[in-house]
């Protein structure tokens, strides 16, 4: 019944949009992306021998699967002031137990997996409405209300995940207002991050947030400051207490290069304060592109700063499930965010991390083809029982741009685990082939 009701809801939703598109007062707009591909990863537990921690006896340490994801964004432009925006996820299965999906209603974060897992026609969740909200452009500013994507800065805390390559996105129930004074953008909002029983607030999480941004396209300068008060009631979370969240970012662009950085912190009321930082430098002379990234996640007490899961620096490390829990049913989802300990496979085992990444890409044949090499190293800020070195990874990338809106990407990587994975460690490797269609 769940499958039928979901299908009926989505079909009715599409019909309503199409009906509105034929009225004189509204226009219908459709955009989105389609991603499909195949994956093969070997020895993700990073150890020699049989994967003893797997769900099945004598299980393989190899992971191979197809992926298929279609995101549709139907919008209704009612008039010059009002519009309705939405996103539908079709044939999207998450790697969680029983394909139940990742709820935006999480006491840990509002991040939702975009899909991109193994395609299973017997899954119970084939169609879902990910967000739908109203946008009102008034004389005073822009008002938004509903379930909507959320992004900020470089994506250290929040990322909308609207690109075909993105694996996750931040989705929240929010009422917000945005006003602009020249190059200055002011934003204020209220979010119901978690709603338990409707007639009691002891299991709720509320967010009161304000931000200010300065954006000057002429000078290429962008600066932003955000503050959010997260109130987690007694039964809202067994993991996190209420907190003050803060983020500052700055970006400067030149003709051939750019430099950007974001610093964010989570100041918990009854837990250790943690913070993170992301810096990025880009240089693109001619057909060349050079990238330098640095990421820091602090650790204190039983907490660490978790970078948004949409930041995927490598093909294997901090992207795939690794370590001792690889193959267990409880870990059948996308890899853990930077800040957790991927060698243990436990998402709640937060130890912080320090990561460096270098990339070089070359485009040729009138930028129809793109070849790149990415390498980097990561370590834990707090050692586990084995050590603090996570290891090195090198990835080779090749892209072919068939048309302006369609490309194919091939990535191959090898991961050399450090002492955090134990003494009987062994290298991992992976191969991924994907195609992306944007419309």
C-alpha cells in the first residue's frame, strides 16, 4: 500500500502542475538531471583475508552495483510575484536497511541522500517528493515557505546538492525572508528541523537563524556570516544537545584563479564545542585546471565537526563505506562524512580529521575531453586503538563531453590505508563509470 499511495501522490502532483501550466495565470517549467552508471570496489574493509565482519559468512570484500537516479524539478510561475518550486526523485533507492531512505527529519542533520544507489525494482520507495515550497517576491524582499533545499558558503555546513554529481542535499522545513540592500543580502528564518508528536514539543528540534552576505560581482568578492540557534528538546536527540552554530566564509575571484575559505563551529550547550574549516584554491590557465583543498575537523570529548556529506574529495576515502563494518547490514549506505572514523565504519565514532587534496586537469580537443589526476592524504585528529593515519589515495579521472548537456565520466582510484586501519591492512581500489544528463 505504501508503494501505491506514493505513486498516486506523485502522479496527482504532476497532474496538478500540468493543469496549472495551461491556465493563463501560470507557466510550467521543468528542469532536472539524470545520472546512471556502474561501480566496482575491491577490498573496502582495507584488510587481508575474508571479511569477517560482514553480514554473511565468508562474505566478499568486493562491492559492485548499478546506480540510477532521476531528479525532476517542476516549477509553476504563477505571476511576477508568486511561484511554486518542487523536486521529485524517481527510481531512487538509498543504501539503508529496507530502502526506507534518509529522513530530512534527523536530529543529527537535515542532509538527505539524493539517491544513486543500486537499482532494485522491488523497492518500496520508487517515487518521492523531496521538496515543495512557495516563493513570494514582495516589495520588501523574498519570502519562502515550505520544504526547501538549503545552501551556504562553500558547503561546509549546508549544500543544496542541485548538481547531477552531488550525492546529498540539505532539505529543511523553513519559513524565511530575504532582503537585499545593494550588494548586502540579509536573511532570517525559522526551521522545524524535527517534529515528533504534533501536540507535544518535548520531541522537537527548532532552528532560529539569521545571516548576512556581501556579494559584489564586479570585484569578485563574496563574504558571509551566519548564526543559528538549534533548540533540541529532551526527547529530540540522544546524541546532540542544543547548540549555537556559526559560519563565516569569504571568496575572491580573479580572471584565472580564485581562493575561498569557510570556518564553522558547533557550540553545544552540554557537550564539547567543535569546529571545522575548508579552504580551496583554483587556478585555470588555458586548458589546465589546478586545485588545492585543505579540510580540518576538530575533535573534543565525544564530538567532532562533521563536514557536509556532499563534499567528496576522493573516489574511495570519505565516500565509500570502509573499515571493520564494511558488509554489515547496518552500514549499507554511502560513506561517512569527514569528521567520523571511516576505518571503524561507525558513523557515531567521531574523531575529527585533517585532509589535504591536490588535483590537476587538462582539457583538449576543444574541451570535449578532460583528463585529471587527484591525490591526497588524511589523518584522524584523535587516534583510534590502531593509530591516526587514514592513508593516501590517488584517483585518475577522464571525462567526455558528448553534448552541452550530456557527459560521461570514468574514475579509477587506489587507496593505501594507514595504521588507523590496523596492522593487517591492504590497499583498496575502485572503478566508477557514470553518465550525466542535465535539462
